[in-house]
C-alpha cells in the first residue's frame, strides 16, 4: 500500500475512534522518511491527545517544528498545544515566565512562540500584553506586566515604531535621541523588575524612496535605521538580548516578509508565514539565556568532514580541498572551527582504525580542523551509540548537551532510537548544504561570549588527559598533588560579572541550591556588606580552567547562610570546593559568625552533591523536608576552618603576573 | 482531493477541529471558533493552499462557504485558462 492509502486508512480509523490503530497507519505512511511530514506529525499528535497520551503528543509537535516552516501547520500545532495545556503541563526542562509586548498584533506569534519553545525544551508561561500597549505596560508600575513578574520580556516591534524622519539634516543627533528613547524604556523596565529583556530590532522596509542614494546619504531614513540597529546592539551589551529581525527579514526575503494587505487588515507586521522562523529564533535566544544551548558537537569523519572513506581511499584519495565537493568539506570544517573558537566543544566519533582516522588531521594540507581542536577523538568499530555515551561521560556533560552529525542516515536513526536526548541533525546529501543544516538548527545559539568560552577545548582535552593520569597515580592524594593546582579566590567584581552570571545561569550538576539569580540580584549581593561572595579561578600544570566556581553567603545573626554554592563540571573531583569553603570560613570569621549553614535543594541534576556538606564536616540541622531539601550546620567555632590541602591559593596579583608571563 | 475537501481540511487544520463538515450555506456564525483572529488565519491559509491572493475587500468579507468555493473555482479556472 502506498503512503497516501495508509494516510486515508488512518483518517478512517480516526473517525471510528480507533486511535491506536490510526497511529500505526500514519507511522506506516511516514515510513522511510527521516522526518515525518508535518501533516502526519499533526495527525499522530491528535491521536495521542485523544488517547490521553499528552507527552507523546507534545513530542510529535516538536517534530512538526522541524518538519515545517509555514504558518498553517504551525497554527494547527499551536492550537493543539493550547488544548493540551488546558489540562496538562507539557514536558519541559524549564518553565520560564515570558511577557510578550508588541507594537503589532501578536496573537498568532504568541502561539507559535509557545510551540517553538517546546522544541527547545521549554514550556512557556505566557503573558500577552494588549495590542500596541508596550510603552504603557513598561511605564506603569501597576501594569499587568509587573504583576505577572516575568523572567523574560520580549519586545516585538516593527519599523514604524522608530521615530525617525524620512530625511534629517542632523542624522547623528536624531539617531542618538531615538536610541536614548529606547534605553530609557530599558531602564524603566529594569527598575521595576528583574526580567531579562529580549528586543526584536527593526526590519528595514523593502522600499526605498531615495533609491540607492539612501546607501550614501546618512540623513536618509534607511541609513538612520541601519545606524539605530547598530547602536541598539552596542547599547545592549550583556544586559539586553537582541533578535536581529533585520537579518531575519533579509534571510527570508523582504518582498515576502512584508505583506501590507495583512497590515491594513489586522496589523500583522510580517506575513504569517514568517512567524514560525521568528518564533524559532526568539525561542532559541530564550533557551540560550537559560543555558539550554547544546555544548558539544560530535562529528563523523568519512563523507562528513571529507569526501570518501579514509580507510579505503587513503590520504591522497579522499575528497578535500580540490573540486566543488572538496571545497564544500573544507568550508564545513571551517564553520565547525568557528563554532569551536566560540566555545562549542568538538568530539570525533568514527568507525575507523584510529591511525587511519587521525592521518588526515596530521598530514592532509587542506584540513581546516586540527587534532588540537578536538576535545575527544574516538575511532573504533564499536556501535556509535556506545561511543557517544562514552564521550558524554568522559567529558562529564549530559547526553542532552550533545549534537551528532553524520552523513549516514542509518547511523543517525540508530542514535535517535538509542540516545533520544542527543540531537541529531539531518544532513542533506550534498556537502555544500552541511553548513546551513547545522546553522539553521539554532542548537548552539550563544548567550554570551567570554574568554573562558574560547579556552574550553583546551580544558576538556586536559580533562581527558587527566582521566588517563588518574589511572596512573598511586593514590588520590598523589594525583591531587601531581596536578600542582593554584587558585585565585576573590570577591565578585565588575570584570568577572559576565562569567559569574553565566555560571549561575547554567550550572546544573554541582549546584547546591540551583538559584538562578539575575544580574540585578547579583549586584545586590555585591552591595550588601553582610554578604560574602567569592569566585574561584583554577589552574593546574595542564591548563588554565578560568573562573569555574563561586559561593554567595549572607549573615543571619551568628550564622553565615550559604545562598549559592556551585562549580563548573569541568573541575569536579579536584577538591576545589574545599579551597573555596576554606576561604568562606575566613569571611565568616570576619563577619563574627560562629557557624556556617548550608542548604541542599534537590533538582533533577544535582544528586552528585547531596552528600557534599557531610563530606565537608557539616552536621544535619533538623530532618530533610518532604521534597528532600535539607539544612546543614558547620560549627566553625568548635572545628576551626575547613581544611584545604591540595590547592595553593594565590593572590590576584600573582595571577596577573602569571597571565603576563 | 476535490476543492471542497481541500477547503475543508484547511478549516479543520486552522480551527483545530477534525469534525468540521462544510456546507455551502455556512457562514462564520455557524462555525465555532471562527472569530476575527481565526478569520485572518483562515484567509491566509486558504491563500497558501490554493496559491491565490485575495484582493482589496475580499480579504475582509466572506459571505458564505458556497460563495467562497465559487470564487476559488473562478480564480483557479482563470489561471488554468491562461
């Protein structure tokens, strides 16, 4: 039977209320297709919903997001999601509260945003402001916006909101004045709440009354809009996220993006068909701000990084460099390297003899990637599912931090089946499409860029090396000593704030309370004299790990109460927490505290630190709460400071000397 | 699929109701959920499905399903004739 017959059989079974059988028929209709067609995803999702299987229904809806990029299927899926939400919470890693404030009709965008968010692991609790009410909502401290108390505010704007003339004699002043008007709105928002602002910048119109002259006339509105977008970006810095709608509308094609008929009819700022794209990008940025972006790209080799099979074709036989396909592979390697340079970890997972697999990296003149770029290199004949699980555990990151690319659809399918947490990108048959396939996935959307990001590969390579050394050392003490670890432990300062915010936002495993403090909250701690706040930078003989840990504690009478204690998973198992706690003890004494209180708040990811306070010599304070939350007390007066044996704490000045050398 | 079936499946998808069965005399008052927002969504999706564009006030006004079908037939025939 062909696919359309299976589909019709499914439709009939649905009408008869035989949903489980209908699902089978629909699955058969989609057989052999890597991503089922959108309408089939939707039909299966509906059947699951009828059967009360809401998690399955939601999973199919997330597949639809990848299968379609037009309005109608997305609208249908968004409608189904609404129905499900009425009675069930969709499965999600995070549940951010999001306020949507628009200058145009955002009703349709709101539904799409919920759907796209689900694809990135988030169930959004949404507040949608009234049509074009964004200024009023932000300026009125008693508005519904502030009552909702969102984690994120999305400002969805169209170009008509930029108060710039068609022509200006003083363009620089006019642009600056308009920038200040928006910044003042940002400041008001920051004053009344701690929400993170995500602003859509201005998609420039398709028509230019000044023709090409506009491009060399700073006073033309088109030129000023370009300048305004640029200055908004500069002013945003780390405080505000920008969705570059000017880029998106160009990418989409401005003549299609703008459809004035729908503007006149119902104040739609762009064609409804562009909303899925806008929603995906907006959701990806929210996800990135929540630390949900993927961390590691796992690469196949043969026909993924070069053409042909190295084990058969040999070094001179593989397609790399010369010819159209050879150039496409070089371009893909180059793109992957740029990802690595901004902090994405790279791993190789290939079915090959290891020596064969390494040879192009060592000898081929056209390789853009080198072995130093790869944090972990696995080439053997074991199943890839096994190797990928091994990569995740060695690098000490979750499977849900991995993205796998492989030209072979069969390998992709196996990983989807065996390791559903791993994202698998469907590569096109032609290597010239690889870059776009990875780029469009939006799985590596960065929230920020710090110096630590650029050093990540070095650190993860060192970890793989240390895993080896750990096996060689006689005792754990010998091992710790052999690392020759040095730490800088110092109070928070403005210089390190971006990294501190980043760590608080995304550390999951070694995080005792998982409190996601925002920048203003952290600044409040810094201004509080009764607070001890310390960051930890660590280096050893192999690598400089950068800023990898922090603790925030607040004086509560005689007791110093730990609000936040966390460490990057890069440096777990190195006694760095002892070094940090030892310094915290000094801080406690300075504030006249006789004891330190620690709280363990269980989360889905932090079971590894459940016993931490006991290990450090804390005593339980009362019984654990029903949800597992437990308080611990360290008797500082009686026991003295917590001991730090293996890490030499140096001052920030020495560290600078080290950096200079 | 016939024109009627294609139109019906657009209504079902956009309004999220597989039970919708269109008849010629139906207007927005007869179909649950067909409010002003749904109207925009429907008109846009009909344009996409049939590859046409409504012009001027056609977008805002829609007498009944029968008239819509006549209109679509006309537009599609006009295209195949050209």
